[in-house]
C-alpha cells in the first residue's frame, strides 16, 4: 500500500516550498544576528562567526531545496535529499555546542547586561567588538528566559529541518513512484 499524504501538514510540493521559504528566512535572519551580535553571547573568537555561517548555510540549503521543488527536478531533489542529513547533523552539533557555551558564558552575559550592553572586558580587549552595543531588549528579559527561549528555538529549528528532509524524501519518492505517468493531469496543477 502506498500512502501519498502520510504525515503531511501541507500539500506536498507547494507545502515543502513554503516550508523551505520559512526555514530559509529564519535561518538567514539568525545567521545575520549571530554575525552581528554573536560576540555578546559567545566569547571565543571564531565561535559566533561559525554559528552564523552555519545558519546561512542552512538558509542556502533551503534555497536549493526551494529551487529543486519549483523546477520539479528529480536530480536536484536527489541532491537535496543527499544534503539534508549532513545539514541536520551539523545543525544538531551546533545546537548542542551553542547550548553548552551559553550556559558556560551566562555570568559574562549577565555582566554585559548589568554594564549597559557593553562587551565583556576580555572580548573588548581582544578587539572582538565593534561600535554596537548589546540590544537592551535581551537584557530586560533576563538570562534564564533568554536561555530557555534559545534552547527551545534551537530544538524547534531541528524539528523543522527534520520535517523538511522528510518532505524532500517524500517528494523524491513520489517522483520515482509516478515516473511512468505522463501529464499534465488536472489541467497541469500539482499541489
């Protein structure tokens, strides 16, 4: 028995495209945030750049997935199916390390908030900071709330990426299953 709609929240191709746009937007926004203000949360030099770069790479993988689904390309869909497990693994490792490093740096983050959003002294002496200060909105919520929101958002991000991989896999299987059918069917509209 073949189930075409098992575990789908949206129509397969268009829903996967919308999901890819969503992942792309928040991953790029998170990557830019980490590249701009990451030195206020992570205190070893290339750390925030690596995390921000991974966020941008996830956004790029979502963009490639979006283009593969938009073209109904079997080859590019297979490429995306190959890429997403690596993206998931790297993203999971990144999430674990980010959670651990946030917990290790909580006293430094609290110091930054208590001192008007200025950069931690050792980081400022090393030349990590620029002319910006830490956004005051993060300090008013308190570190425990910020840390909990960060952990939850990283876990939700992993869940969204797993679902994206599932939809790419499912679409690729649909292309294989119906490869002998010639269309367009239903006036050329495929959801």
